[in-house]
C-alpha cells in the first residue's frame, strides 16, 4: 500500500502533522500535540513549551523515557506544586504528568529474560542511575539465589576481576604419543598453542611438528675474589644455605690453588737454575 501511494504522493506527508523549526513558528491557538526534545526538559523547545503550558490544568505532559536524577523531568514526576523556570522565576505546577516506558533501554523483565536465556556466570550492570542499578541487582540476586549468576555493579573506573575456568585439551604427539601416557601420570614436554589448538610434545620433536627450534643458552660468570676461602663459604651459606654446593666450590677452589702453587714452584726453580748458571759462568771468567 505504501509503495502504491508513493507513486502518487509522499506517504509520510501527513495532513495534520507539520514540522517546527522553532517556537516562533508555532501557532498556539487551539488544541494540539507537540513532540519536542529534549525529553529531560532541561532546555530547548520542550522546556519553552512546558513553561508556557504548565500553569494550565487543561494541559499535560507525557515523559516517554528514563529521566536522570536532577533534571526537570525527574522533578515533575514527584508532582511538585511549583517549578523554577530557566529565568529563575517560580511558576505554579497545574498540568498533568504521565510517564510511559518508550525507551530503547531494557527494563527488569527484559533484562531477566535475557539473562535466563543466556545464563552467563557473570552479569555487570552499567550505564544507569546508582539507586536503580542497586534495585536491579537486588532483584536479580533474588532471582538467582542459587549463586549460578554473579551480579556486579561497579562504579566508574572501578576494576572488575572475572575468573574463567576453561578446560583445555592438548593432543600428544611424537615421542610422547609413541611411548603412551597413563592416567594421572606426570609427563615432561612442551605445550605448544596455535589458533586455540594445543599440542604436547617432546622438545626433540619441535622441529618435526612445528616451526620452532630448541636451543640451549649457557652463561658463565667470573668474579674477582681476594679474601679467604673460609669467608667465601660463610657468605655462600648465608645466601643459599646449601652445603653440597659449598663443598663443590671448595673442591674446585682447592684444585685451582693447587695448580697455581705448582706453577709458582716451577717458575722459582727455573729462576734459581738460571742464577746458578750465571754465577758459575761469572766465576769461570774470573779464573
């Protein structure tokens, strides 16, 4: 039907509906219904019309959505006797006020139905007034009293920590698969993850089944030490408290000191021989 009418005239060009660009184009001479924004009545055309009509009991205002605390729309829901205009004047409040839920946001029934279908382990409530969110949280907690759904209402910039206990399955490959792994047995290998798939293999099989390579990094540190061996043992015992390790160091240091002492002795004896030879030569030439 709309396609047929579009061939003759604009189907959205209604006879009794006109578009207003400003309040100066509005002819307030008879009954009318005006859809104006913003819905919170803080400023703009909706606020100007409300201040002009609120003093007459024949007029009414319909709020079609959620009203934030502190706005004029929230104030008139409590049916005050007077309101304050944008100019600071006091006006009597005589018009009727009605509220309808014509909002894109979900209410309790829709939210609880959504949670019932998904059954998520965690629900985080955001983007709403604190009191209303706490009421929604309390209602959801009563609904899921078995603890199957955890409800959180964090403040702005507050961190929320969620723990996921997902079961991961790894496929055993190579030498580990050939040898067989019994239940509850301890296996040593490398867990490789790629595209959310996990494989468990021996390090020697990395080059065969993956593009990874296994390398060994060795590091050796040499420190200069001039104090006694007993003092070194004391320091090591205070740091590591491992006697076997100190015994190994003790043996290695003793071997080094022994080799160093033998080198010094040989050097002294060769020097003495040279001196004796020189002395003999010298006496021979005197003769």
